[in-house]
């Protein structure tokens, strides 16, 4: 009987320990990525495997929970179906991601890699495709190639939409943790990159990242990248002095480490040392003169933060010339030209954006803005109308169509498009205020009054609405009764 009581006490104690452990662990998941904690038997099983560092098993359990496992008897049928869908709709990114995931699931890593690469040809900024590609490369032991992919998406900012790429990443991390793998060239640095990525989702892994960095530095391996990566972790924790020490050591080991210069520039900007901020951004551009991302970043800083459009134009133009197909490079360069009143040059860039992506309405909207600034209202209307035809619920196109028609004194059409814009965003105060102005121009004082009252419900202290309200009330009172 005493033995039975002791056994029961031990089980109770063990259950309490598990509950206490979960109590401390759960907030981390809700804070970083709530999808990692799922209250189902496979979900909790995945959670336990993950905590034990058994990442392949965790990946498998999460697949079961999410219904993402493939029926092995239907693999070929599923594959053919996805390939057929890709042929029917070559621009649909999701089909490439699903097919790449299927290849990865059946351990056909070369085809998984090729399919993720095809996905990136459709969308260069697909975060999920980059994560999946890095995982596939690591499974093929192409570690050096995976490093470039990691550097790319770690600098891009976390933007996961498709969990399958993350689950594949966990499988590749499990492989990296194998002692036999770690003996291979460049695999240790891949492990560092992998944990840097995992630390974005689970900040407890930052300790593991620091430990790996210190081991790499003590072994005199990949010194500049280890120092630089360690600096990234300290910067994330806002330990700026420690971060600067690491980046300084990185550029001593490798004076051509542009990313370290860029990171140092960012930190000096956060610390208010504007002279050094610009100095190190320029250094990054200097050592990577054929890399458009550094020129673009410096140009954007000069334009957005400093308002120095002339100097910004030099770097934004450089980024655009190096990669004129990139929407962000092109749109920011054109905006800078517009701010310098170089409208004809800006229009050329906007036309190139439209030529590159004719089915994307944003190019037409931006061109419309430029034409409005040039007072070419008829052409602006044409451009906004094309945007609206592609994306009917485009608020900016609708609102600015109203503005262009009002400049042409066609107030009926201006009112029509303004009312349409308000159906898209009913509580947009600026659009409501413009609408009351249009109503007043037409002598429609009651409708203008109602628009102003709506503004004051949304924003009671709106100075313009408060000012115009008495005028509208007096005009309504003066109207003859029916």
C-alpha cells in the first residue's frame, strides 16, 4: 500500500512538473509564433519533440496536426495535378510552393530546390520560397550556397505565410545537429544561420546563437561572419555597444564585409550619431559597388530621414540602374525625381514599372500621382482608370480620380468617384472633408452638412469641420421651405 502511495505521489509530482514547465514555456510561443503550440495530440507531441531538440520528429507531428502530410499512394497523382495547375496558371506562386514541399516530403531534395528556385523566379521576394530553398540546399549539403540565401532572407524581415517551408527547415536543422554533418566543411556556419532564423520565431534560441558564435570564434572559423552574426543578435537586444564591438571585429577580419558596415550605420543612427551613420552606409556602398541593395538603402535613408533629395537621387539612381526590374528601387527613384520636379524623368521610370508588371495596378497609380502633380489631369484620369480596372477596390485610384475631375470642374464625376472611395473606406476623414467641399460647390448644402456631421462623429476636434459647420447651417436655414 505504501509503495502504491509513493508511486501515485511520484506521478502527481511529475504531472505538476510538466504543468509548471508548460506554464513557463507557453508565453514564449504565444509571443513569437502561436502556430507552434496547437492543442491536439499531434500538436502537443510536436511541442514536446521541439523542446527536446528532435526537430525532424517535431516537423512530422506538426504536419499531421495541420493535415499537411501526403498520402504516399497518391504522390504521383498529386505531383501530376500540381504540375498541370502550374502549366495552366504559371504565375500562381502557391502551386510552386506546394510542389516543392511535396518533393521535399519524399526526400527528392534536388527537385525541391529547383522548384523553390522557380518560385523565386515568379516572386523574388517570396520569404517562404527562400526558407524552403535554404532547407533544400542544406539537405543536399550545399552549405555555401545556402549561406547566401540565409543572408538574403534574414535581412529581409520575417514574413512567413506558408508553414510548410518552416517545417522543412526543421528537418534540415535536425540534419545539421548530427555530429557527422558538423564535421563537414561550412556546415557549422549553416548551423549558426539556422539558429539565427529560429531565434526570430523563438527568442530563447538567442542563447544558443551566442554559444555557437563563441565556439566558432574560439575555433578561428568564419571569423568575420561569426563576429557579424553575433553583432546582429546584440543589436536585436539593443545592446548597441556590444554589437558595435562585434561588427568592428568583423570588418577588421574582412574589410569587405558590407553588411557589417550597414549594421554599424544603423546602430549609429539609433544612437543619434548622424555623421557616422552616413559614413558607414557609404562605406557599405563603396565595398559592394555592384550590389543595388546597399545603394538603395542609403538613398532611402537620405530621402526619408534627411530629406536630402539631391544626394539621395545619386544612390537611388545607382540602385535602379543596377536592377531596373525591382519595384522598390524603381518606385523610390521615381518618387525622388518627382520631389526634385524632374517629372518627365519620373514618368519614364513609372512607364518602366508598368512595362515590367502590366497587371499590377500600383504602377498606374504612381504614374497618376505624377501626372496630377504636372497638372495633366486628363492623362492622370486615364492612368487611375487603368489601375481601377485591374483592382476595382483601389482606394487611392478612386480618391484621386475625384481630385482630377474636380480640377477639370467636372464636379458630378468628382462626387461620384469620391462617394465610391468612401464605400471602400467609409471613415476616411480627408475624403469626407473633400466630399463636403464638392457638395458645397454644387450648392448641395444639406449633403455637405451631413458629411461634416459624419466627420465630427469620427473626429470631434476636426478644425476644418468645426469651422465650416456654422456656414452650412446658415445656408440650410436660408433655403426656402417647400
